[in-house]
C-alpha cells in the first residue's frame, strides 16, 4: 500500500511539473504552433497523471537490471545477519536529500501502516464521490435535454441531430452513440452549416473520449488543484483547436460570419458547468473572446513549422520522462518494495528480501527460495578492532542499511556515543536496555522474522519461555553469557 500511495503522489507531482513547464513556455509556443498542437501536447501531463510516471520508472529499472551492476553483485554475496532495523532521524552527510529525511521521519512512525491505509481510504472515497457526482450530473443534464426534444430529419449529418428547448448552446452529447444537440432557436442555413461543421470535428477527433480520460485523471488526483486547472484549460484548448480546423480553409468574410454565429449563439446563454461526455459550442465571455481572436488569426501550418512542432512534441515527452525519472530517484528505496528475483541472478547465500508488509523471502546461493529463515540463527561477526567495527557500522548507516546488533554490542560505549552524535541516532547496546525494552524489541523482531541473538541471551529465561509460548517460536539462549541488564 505504501508503494501505491508513493506512486500516486509521484504521478501527481510529475503531472503538475509538466503542466507548469508547458504554461511557462506557452508565450513562446503560441506564436509558433497551432492551438491543435497545444491541445494534444496538453494531454502529456494527463498521461503522466494516469500511470506514465510508473511506466517510465519501470523502464528505468529494467534498463538498470540489464546493465552490469557490480555493486549489486558484491552486495548479493553478503551473508544476511540478525539486525536491528534502525532508520536515522537526521543525517549529516551531504548526500542525504530533504525528501530522504522526510521519508526517514515517516518510516519511524509506529502507526505508519494505519496512516497509509487511512490516506488510501480517503483518496478512494474522494475519487468515487467525484465520479459519482459527475455521472449524476450527466444523467440529470441528459434527461433535461431529451425532455420535449425532437429529431431533425431535414439535415444531412452522419450523426443524429435533435433540437431541444432546454439546450442553451449547440453541443455533442453521449459517448457510445453521440448525438448533436441544437437549441430551439432560428438559425440561417450558413450558420447551421458552420455549427454542424464544428460539432462534427469533435466527433471525428474523439474529443468526448478525451474529455472522459481527462475527467478520470481529475478524479484520481482530486486532491491536486492543478489538475482541475488542467482540465479547464484542456476544455478551452479543445474548442480553440476545433474552431481552428473549421476556419482553416475559410476566407476573411466566412471567418467573420463564423464569429458572428458564435456571438449570436452567445446571446442565448452558455453552459454554466462542464458536463462529462458533452461539448459546448459557446463558453464564457472570456473564452469566447479568445476564440474570436484565434479564428481570425488562424492560418495554414507550413511544413517547416510542422516538423518543428513534431520535434517540440518529442522533446516535451522526453522532458516528462526525465522529470518522472528524477522524481522517482529522489524516493528512498526503503519505501518501495524490492524486486523479488525470479531467475538465477543471485550469486550470494542466505539473501533475505523483505516486502513493505513485513513478508520476508529467503534465497540460497542459486537464487532459489529457501523456507529456512537464517535470521533466527546467531551469526557472530568476525574478530574486528573497535575502529574496524566503527567503519563497518558507518558504512551501513551511509548506505541506509540495518545495523547488526552483534556488531553494536561489541563496541565500547564511547564509540557508540560518538556514532550517535555524528548521525543523530539513538543506537543502544544490549546491556543498556531494560527487560521491558528487550521484550518489546524481541516482539518487533518476531514480526519481522529477525530476532538478534543478543536480545535472547540478555533476557531472563522466563521471558524467553513466555515469548516462545505466545508466538510459537523456539528462541534459545546461546552458551555465551551476555552482559547484565539494568532493571527499572
């Protein structure tokens, strides 16, 4: 669930960044490219909102897995040891990003799973409510339009045309069997021909389906105000590009008549809200002003501009891929579930991979799943000097890896204090823990299927027996006597 929530936020961020980038260069692009180009490239952020970011990051992971990775091979050969899952609160290293610190804080929350589930439930409810409201508005609107409507048989049109007294503007309505709706107002033959040309462009391009996809993106990212603005902007660009195609081959006189038709329909009113699976011939006065200016300036696109627009489109899509990849790389790997090997690529032994839900998979040196959790066994570190132990622990901390408790217990307390000061941690030797703290840490280790032997050896035998009885484990003390523990 954490991975889904992170992917959702990542998609929303990348889509928003792409939309902001497009708007930042719009003063330049509107002088070079058509409104149709702006309309279709405006769908690039929508693609990233609806999974494009995850696809890009997935491709990056595949490419990285194909390329040689000596670091992965080196780490795969390490023996998995009992560990304490320690996540730094602060990290003084310069390589630690702000997002990494934020995720480090979040992953230390004891009720993080409950928070994630609650957030996903709130998101799901918001998405369902948004879709339900829009579907209800559509059916209510459609019933009103179809009431006392009549079919117009005199017009030669590939789609069914109806005239409705409740329609304030010409429109196309419906997804599977779209119909053209005309208001019950007197229209001249030329005006009617221009209106039908406009509405048929919507049908030919599949604008109703595009509007539905944009609405789904809006529903998925209902918590992001930028997506609402993107939806509104795309509706305006849809009408501008449609006007542009209709008047492309018209002379100045015909374009003026088309503009007068827009103004004539505007007198009867406009649709006050955006209804799914519908288009609107007339919009607000601000949008209508843009449309009138655009239709008088619309002109044929030269081949050189077409090639330039194609290059710009590819560059914009590539830019989105870079943004998605960069955003994905800022997320610490520990909040993303690891990829479970499916072949024989692992060359190490006793390799363990833990999913976000706590499930642990163990692999032997051939990459096969083994049912024996080696973490339940005590593995003593080699004979290291205190300086060597400090270097090894610092390496794990810099890599944001778990610190084995056995390594920590062999360090003198002054070295542990030095590490805590340098990294802003609260690492604790086993002999400094109370019985209650040891019991709690042992229970957490059981949940993760990884209990350090040092904890078991430091616990009184009755506590070990109680834990074994409660959880069905077979924890046993080793022959080596551990240091004493202080009682509360």
